[in-house]
C-alpha cells in the first residue's frame, strides 16, 4: 500500500507549501 503513503505525503507537502 505505497499509494496511501504517497497520498499522505503529498497532502503534508501541500500544507507546508500552501
């Protein structure tokens, strides 16, 4: 289930970026 990890990582990155 690497997809879930990637999705979570993307969300965190977005929050840090935004």
